[in-house]
C-alpha cells in the first residue's frame, strides 16, 4: 500500500510513520466497532395533549429518516446502522394507533393525517406527532424528513402544516354592525351584537384546533357594506366564507344554513335574502387573458366548483348543528344573498336562530349556547377542510 502522504519509499518505513499508520488503522477499527454497536436502547410513546411524543435513545450523531404513507396513514422511521434493543411494540397514544419494529424500520400506524416536528435532546430523537391536515401530510409523504441526532433536520419541513401562513384561511362575517343593528329581538336584543359575539367565539374555537387561520370582516361595532365583506375575503384569498346572522321571521325557529342560488328555494329564503341585500357584491373574478368565449367557460367552471363546495359545507353544517341545536325544517335552503356571491370562495350564510322567537332569542343571549353552536360549526369547517385537502392531495 502506498504512503498517503507521498510516493512510496524503497527503504523501511520510519517508526513515526508506522505509528501514524497504526493509529489511523486503530481509529478506523474503533469507528467501525462503534457503528456496529450503535443501538436504540429505549423507546417511549406517550400522549401529550392531543399529540403523541415518541422518544428514542439513539446516541449523539445517529442518522434517521422518516417517510409517510397516505393509504393507510402511517409513518416509517428508518435508523441506518442502528440495531433495535428496545421494546418491539409500543401502545398507541393521541393520533398514533400503535408502533412496531419490523426488523428494518419502526412502523408507526396513524388514525389520520398528522403534522410531525423533529428535535433532539442529548442523544435522544424526539418526534412530536400531532393531528394535522391532509395538505401538510401529503407534503410529508412526498418529501420525508431526515437528520442526525444533535444536528439539523433535512428534507421536508416538519412545521410546514403548522406554520400559520400555510393554513387555509376561513373568513367569518358577523352580520350587520354600526349604524345597521340588524333585527331587534322581541326583548330588544340587537342582531349585530349576537353575530359579533358568536363570530368571536367561533374564531377562538377554530384557531384552537390549529387547522386553519381565521379572520373577521369586522371585530367591532362598525358598518361594512355587503360588497366590502365579500371583497375582504377575496383580497385575502379565503378558502371559506361564513356569514353569521340571527334574523326575524314570524313563526320561524331554529338554525338554518343558506347557499347561493339565483332562485330562492322557498318564500322565507327569498324574504331573508331581500332583507340582507342592501347592496350587491362588486368586482369580477380575475381570470387569465383569454377570449370572451373561453372566459365564460372558465367562469362557469369556477362557479360550478364553488357551488359544489358551498353545498358540501352546508351539509357538514346541517349534520353537525342537528346534533347540537334546534333546526329550522328543511334546514339547507337557497337564495340570492349578495354576501355569498364571491365566485371563487365556497360560502354559506348561517341563521343561528330567529330573534323574533323568544326561545331563540333567550338561547342566543347565553354564552354557553353560542359556544355549543360554534362547536358544531367548528366540526363542520374541520370536516370540510379535511375533505378538501384530501381531494387536493389525490389530485396532486
């Protein structure tokens, strides 16, 4: 073997060089032995709030790679150069149904889509596995994660689905406000105050779930024209738009959900839409520069997709509300509400009840009832978002 520091010498190797060569050989041997001895000595999977925390004692510098499968939802953790000396099966916790070592990798079975954050503490790899959306989970399935214990995480983006800017935006529209009090209840309750209180509570619940960002068209007692409410959502690229109301209709009681239609589904819906429509939505859908004929086709396609999305959200809302509060018969109705006319944003108008009914008015004045109603709407929004994200992932 030639001398790594220069050409081979014909004479005997100097003693210093022999010692250096022996030292390098010994270091390599020790390194090999250390690598062969690298092992996972303990594994713990525990619940942490709604999430699960997986802790693996690997040793400083150990490599790891994480990939994800969509169907069935599961994570695969590969640990190159490490033997497994920990328990081969771990009981479920949070969104993790269970985990098992299959001889090559740790298979982590999931109950659904998750977000994963990776960190290390000393020689321990820690994976925080929390319920998440399909878009972030699909990104994890495409890119994976990898790194070294004590080093940076590479590939993928563990916090991508949790980063606020990456979450879908839901715009909540508390009806009326300012000089427009809306309906005045039989006991003097102003609709504008009920809608703002409910929207604030719904925002709190949706944000606590972490699946979406939430904005209100108004957060105080101010008047905003209907076209301004629609434009607010459109300028911010909202994924969903929900307008909250508590109107007046003799003999009517219970919550109901409305989607846009040029023709009202019934006389009550037509009257409510006429009451709400002080102004119409302004501004057209921004389409690429194409011929008028193609523009009409594109507009029609977008409109149809939005109509389907709105109807789906309405159904989620009706199903969820029906398990929590009194409903108006034929709960999903249609009418030409101007506030629902954003052509590219699935939108619904929720009548939380009717202030013309003493029982509805009393209920809507109670914070506990509004929180109950908002829990139902939160479930509906989360269900819609999960369905929407799953569709986007499969389309991609």
